[in-house]
């Protein structure tokens, strides 16, 4: 899933101010915090390829893309904060 470098980008990206990011190894049955699902959330998966300049990502709601760690953090935080276009299904 998300490597340390990617998590750092979420921490330093100004667009992520106020967005809480939790790391969860999906092989574990225990979520990262007991209250993780009591607030609105988006679930992000990253298909990490070591050494690749860009990584594929997708949200469980269906959106997907590819980008650098910085681009992913900025884009995901925009989505989490409700900034930008709305996707209508």
C-alpha cells in the first residue's frame, strides 16, 4: 500500500490541512483506529511499484489515476475535502 514517502507527502501537502490520513495494511484484520468509520472517509489504494516515478492509485468509490507521490496526495486531499468537480453516477 502506501510507503513512508507517500505518507510524508500527505503530511506536507497544504491541500491536506485538516484531512486525517490513516495507514492500514489490508492483511491485518484490525483497522488503524476504532473510530475510523464514524466520520466520512475515502479509501485509497496504491499499486506501489518500487522505483517507478508514478504510481497507480484508485479509490474504492471508483475514481482512479496515476501520478507522483506529491500529485497523488494533492489530488486525494482535494477529493477528501470536496474540492473540484463532483462525480455524478
